[in-house]
């Protein structure tokens, strides 16, 4: 599960959760009073700061897009060979 830790008043959290929700990924958000910057944790991977989190979610979006583009039913196969 992806967890986003963020400081109070962070306006980017709703954008990140919308993007993750569109990918049908399980996530949660945790507001931390002492947090100085947002942090995303996905198993053993961590992205710290707005730019790093945006780039991490960009990568997830690309992964999902490629996953659907690689479907076998998109391609024609010659069954005689």
C-alpha cells in the first residue's frame, strides 16, 4: 500500500490522491504535525518532497499505461504457425 505522509495545509495531497485513485491503487494519507515536507512510501521505496512524489506517481501512471498497451488481445497472431 502507498502511504503519503504530509504536513498540515499541504495543498498537493488532494491532487496526488486523485491521481492514485485514477490508477485504482490502494493508498492512505497521514497528516503529521511535525512533518517539514511530504513523503510517499511504497513498500521499500520512498519519495521525499513534492517533485519526487510527482515523479514517482508519473512513473506509476506510465507503468499502468504500458501494462494496458501490452495486452495480447491487441495483436493479431497467425495461428497456422
